[in-house]
């Protein structure tokens, strides 16, 4: 089960003026399952996004980038689960474009005003006919307060839907931010998450919106990992409708970025808590580094180590595995004599080896917790970084061994 993660409460998810969401059952992989989402935007909304840097990126990623670059004003997003439409060549590109064209015709806009997204099995043809047949159902279901169903419709191996809302007062008016995300495995974002959609009723110019989504991603989704695999389909989108009447500019951008980043962080951490087979939620704090790059390099070496992750699953304080990961992280001039390693409040290592005060019983006590913090104090600078990961359990292997069945 997910680590200290409850399903969102539908009534807690606030509508964002200018956004309507509709879901449908297309039968893409499973029957009787909501697997298609349409997000309709009022005219004048601005949209920005960050996408996977995986060179084998999915066809919908390529098409979405093209349509954003066309700058014709995005009016809709369409998301399908059950099929990634990745590794599908020209056939996949045609399928993504056909989906956009069909939805555009139904909504009365141009195909370039529709952004497509897919998630699921890689290297299988997208069943466009099933999607096209279900689009009218999704459109008929369009509602402003449909965020809960939308979060469920984009799930794949997720156990719990991921959605959150926040409000903030800017310039004397209330601004709403609501977001949904999906992800559980194949999680090591290199710009975004598996799929994430965050909307606000503030008015944000597109260039500023693009900076904002990048900054929010770097502070949230780019700080998580489940298994070290970067998906072919990653996308994080930020939508601003302007319907609140609050205009975001240089005078209030940081206040707006703070709440967007908070929403993104809640969603990103939820993905780790719902990591495939996860039983432990692990925070990795790297402190006193020379720069952010080396802090993240060390943090990810720990987070990606199968030996570290399986030790945490077993609640086994075999903490020399963490030292080994730090050592091979690739920081060539790291002085291990200055480094200190903590497990929560327990000093584990200092001066290049086991701390004299460390007791195995203390390590065992911390390892049995469902939430654990690893602190690595480098004592070589002033830069810090925080990452979030989970353990590896038997269920991770089971889930991924039978993913296509």
C-alpha cells in the first residue's frame, strides 16, 4: 500500500474558472475503466510545459511541443492511459495528430490548439478508433468540478489518485491552483513527472509561465525517483486562465511561484509514496555542498542504489551501502574525512568511518519507520539539496514483471 498517502477527497479539489474536465471509458487496454481525459480551456488561457528529455520520446510529446510552438492558443488537452504511443514511429505520429484533429473538430478549434498525452505500454500501436469513439462521451462529461474523476482517469499502475488544491491571496483577490498527476513506476524525471497538470485562474503571460513551470519542476518533480528510469512520456503542464482577474508580473511572481511549487511538490511526493511496491518514504538531504549539481549527484547515487533501497525494505541498518554510494557518486575531490552521515537524528559515520557513538539498535529503530531521513553533511560549501525516494520491495518486481499481462 502507498506510504502514508490517502486518496484525495473530491470536495477538497477546487474548480479553476476557465477549465472543464471530462472523462470517458475508451477500452484502450481494459474494459469498464476510465482511461480518457479531455481538458477544455476557455479562449485566452496560456499554457506552458516541460517534457521528457528521453531521446525515444513518445509521439504525443513531439506533437505537443509542435503545437505549443505554433502559438495559436491552446484550447484543449487530451490524455489517454493504457498505451504510451512511444516507439511507434510514423504510425504513432499520425495517431497523435489524428486524435488532435478529431477533438478539434468536435470542439470547433484548430488541431494545433489541442495537446495530446499518452501513458502506458511502450511500442504498441495506439488504438485511435477507440479514442475517437469515446471523445464525445468525454466532451459530454465536461465539468468544472471534475478534478477527482480526472485524477483517476490518468492512473496506470497507481494505487491512489493524486490531486491537490491550494488558494492564495494576491493583490487582494483569491487565486486558486489545482493539480493532478499520475506516476508510480518508471520514475526518474529529467524535467517533469510521468504526467502532471496544474491549473490556476491567475493571468500569467506565456513567457513567465514557462519560467514558472520549469522552476516548479526543478524544485519538485526533478527531485524524485522511484527506480531511476526516465519515461518516454513525461510531461508537466501549467495552465493559467486569467479568470480571477489577478495579473502575475514581476511584483508578485514569487508569491505565485511559491503556491504552484507547493502543489507540484505535494503531487511529486505522492508519486514516491505510491511508488510501485513502496513501503518506505525516504527523504535524502545533502548539505554543505559546493553546488547543486554535486549535491544531487550524491543524492541520486544513494536513491538509485538497489542495495540501499532493498536494505531499507528489510529495515536492515546495513548503512555502509550508503557510504559506498556516496563514494561512487562521481565527486572526484570529495574529502570523506569531513563528511558526516545521519539517519534521522542518529549520527552514523564521521571522520571516514563509523561514528564512535553509533549503536546498531539506534539504526534499527530508525529503519523500522515508514518515513526516514538520510542526511549527508559534506562540509565543503553552502549549497543544499533535498530528494525523495522509496525502497524496493518484492512487489516492485512482481508489478513490473507482469506489467503487460
